[in-house]
C-alpha cells in the first residue's frame, strides 16, 4: 500500500471516528448509553477498516502473484534461449 493510499485511508478513518464521537458526545443521553454507542461505533469502524485492509492485502497479493508469474515466464524464456545458444555452439564445435 503506497503512502498516499495509507494517508487517505487514515484520514478517512480518523474523520469518521471524530465525527461519530462528536455526534455521540453532544447528544443528551446517559453515560452508559453513550458508552454503548461509542463502543458500537468503534466496533463498526474497526470492522470497516479490517475489510478495507483485507481488500488492499488481497489486491496486493494478486499484483505480487502477477509479477512473480511474469518473472517466472521471462526466466523460463531466457533459460530456453541460453540452452539454444549452447546447443548451437556445441553443434558447431562438434562439426569441426
């Protein structure tokens, strides 16, 4: 996850948490009820953040797998080219 995405994600979570907390604290309710609301909001925010992070991790895994597969293909192609060159040279030497 690059720095800009991380900062944006952090800003979103911080803003959502601050807004929810402000709304709850300003509301005229008993302390126990307010604490329950805060706890619920924190659980929901945590769940949302976990889902977002899991999505980012899954995307990153896919990208890494694509790069690994691409590099593997390139390595195999290079190996084949090297074998062909070696065989060509060996045949030239054997023909002499």
